[in-house]
C-alpha cells in the first residue's frame, strides 16, 4: 500500500517521515481536523507520509499487539482508556478487521515488591475509573486455568485490556488516510532535511526536493539519525526485542498474561497463536560512527531457550506446544520510559513522535489524534507536557512509569 | 484460470482472489502481501504457498521473476516445542557454575 512513485507536490503543509502506526494515525487524524485552526476550512491540509521501506516494515509490524490501561501512572492510564475506547469503534471506522479482542491483561506477582506495585496500581486505577480488580492466585487461575499459579502472591486483571493484530491496524489507517487525500510515498528515504525560514527543505532519494511547513519525525527507533542530522539531540535509542508465535490452537487462553518477575508476556491471538516475548539480558551493542547503537532485527536461539523456560514455569501445558516462528523488532527506548512528542528544542516546526519504549502501538490511536489537533490548531493535550522533547535538556525528566513490559 | 475460491495458502485460508484484491490495493511485494493477507504465516511457514504466490504474480503480470523476492525466512527451520527449548535452557543453567547469578 502506498507507492514508490506516488506524486508529491513541491510544498506540503505536513511531511510525516515514517510509515508506521504513529505516522499513519497522525496522518489520518489530520484529515479529520478540517476546519480547525491554521489550515482553515476552505481546504484540506497537504499531508504526505514518506516511508523508507514498505508500510508495516518496522516496529509497527513486529509488536505483540497488546493494548492495556493497566499502567502505574495516571496519565498513561487515562490515555490508554481513551485509546481503548477508540479501538472499540476503530474496525468500523477504518473498514478493516483489527482482530481486537478484550480478554483483559492478567498481571501476576510472585515477589513482595511486585505485589506492592500491583496493589498501588489497582488503587490508582480505581481512582481514575479503570475497572482493574485485585485477584488471589486461585482467582487468577479461574481466569486462565492453564496457569501454574504456585508462588503467585497476587494478580490484577482489567477486563477492558486486550490484543489486536498489528498488521491490519496499520493498513487500516493507511488506507483511510489515502482515501482522504494523504499521499503515502513508500520506498523513499529522506536524504537531507534542512531548516528554512518557514519550515524545512527536504531532499528525497531519487532527487526530488520539496518544502514542508511542518515535519513530523515518526520514525521511532530510527529517529535519532534524522534528529542528529538537524542537530537535535534526544536520548532515545533503539533496543532489540525478540518475540515469537506458536502454532494456531483452539481458544484456551483468554487474558494476556504478564509474569512480572520474569517480564514474560503471553497472549493467544484471535488467529489462535500464542504470541509471547520477554527481555533476555545481552551485552551492550557496539555503537556506530554517530555513537548510536545499531538497529538489529536478527533472531537468537538463546531467546528461544530462555522463553521456553520462563513460559513453562507459568504454563506447564505449553511444553507440548510448537513454536512456529520468531522475529525481532526495535523498542524505541527513552530514558524515563515516556514518549517524546511535540515540538523539538530549537526547531518548533519539527514535531517528534518517538521514544514510546515499546508501548507506542497501543497508544497510537490516542497519540495520533492529540498530535493532529496540536499540529492543526495548537490544542495542547496534558500529556504533551510530559512528553516534551525539551525535558531532557531542561533536566525536568523524571521516571513516573514502571510498568514497561517485554 | 483459478476460480475465486481456490486456495493459495491452505494454512491461513487465503484465496487467489484475495491476493488479486490485495494487489489492487497497492500491495506490491511479497512482504506486503504476507502482511496484508497472512499468507505464509501458518504451520507451513510458506513452504507450500510461497512458490505458488510467485508463479501467480508473474502469470498475472504483477511482477517479473527477476524482481521477485521471497519474504524473510523466520527461524526455527522446523517447528519445535517449548518443552524442548526449555530443556536446552535448563541444561545450560545446570552446567553453569553456581553463584554466577543465572
């Protein structure tokens, strides 16, 4: 979808670099902002998404598809309540089956520390209005009878959490954005980007030059290289994460299960496969000539053996289930675990939407909408304060979220 | 000629008609067709359907043999149980010296 030779005008109101979920949901939402603010009501803004490879080639096509409102911080809980509410109507809105299934997320804690985290979160969720319940080990087992809950001190479950199939999600946004006039140009790299008096001048692979009033850096784990070329120093860095899926099975696992102590997550997709991943410790990667770690998407045998071990501890029945395929994708890790979104320090027309640290996919419906509104008329969602790209240089970044999984 | 209900990917129930529909929506490469239709993501992992897809795309004039690339082959080469994988890790843990934190 999209095309390597889709014609681009010489000037764009908004050039979005990166054809993943963040860029495409923002593009789609920009088409819904007609009549707002600076684009006026007489015309739709000229918006293009420029993707170096094909759509869905990056992290948006490689994640586990989990969507949850069980976070440790009020802002994230509320944002995900908004995103999940959007997910409910999204299949109809985008005209594509998203395989969205709300089986809940079941967090299990075996340590005292994990127990304290879950209790604190549940209290916060109650306050915000998210329907999270605290469960005993045996109650957790009732929700998912295949689990071995020995040693589980406490669990929490939120029935509104769920899973989607990431691929159609991205296609859906892309198709609807294109239908509403967004140009989606694939297999096209942005070779150079330079600030001008009223925006940016871009040179694309193939040689075309164009100008844009606003540029959105939606390249996620790839964003540091574009930012470097503009002298924008942000601390988000790519980090490889591995994941796998099993043979398809009849439905037997309702919630997505997270074992807080190992960091393993496991869900059964609507397609029947178990989808599971976890972080496996590995040495720090060598840095490239820009001082940045490489983006690696190779798979390891080591990961398979670690996750086999960790999965069997919580789900012994998995011993007989076959792994069909494994792959890897980059998390775009920011030091405080929060996204980096909004105007760049020193370059306010360069809008970042990066650094979402492995949870960008689930937040993208809400993030795309609030970012589009910000671009169209300056509407300032409270999360933009927290995601301010300037917070690192200003020394105001602080970690308020500790429920980063995977 | 294939009829609309003829399957190209038996694992994921993808028909030739669905491939043609995906092509008409702008899915230009095998990687994209996989990600749009699910072709090749089931138990055979493309061993049955990938060659059929290549032949179909060439026959329909959607691709030339020179330009066609298969999708990335994903490990493991053959499906393997979590039980067998866990045994590898548990064997390694046993052979590692005590006190190394693993």
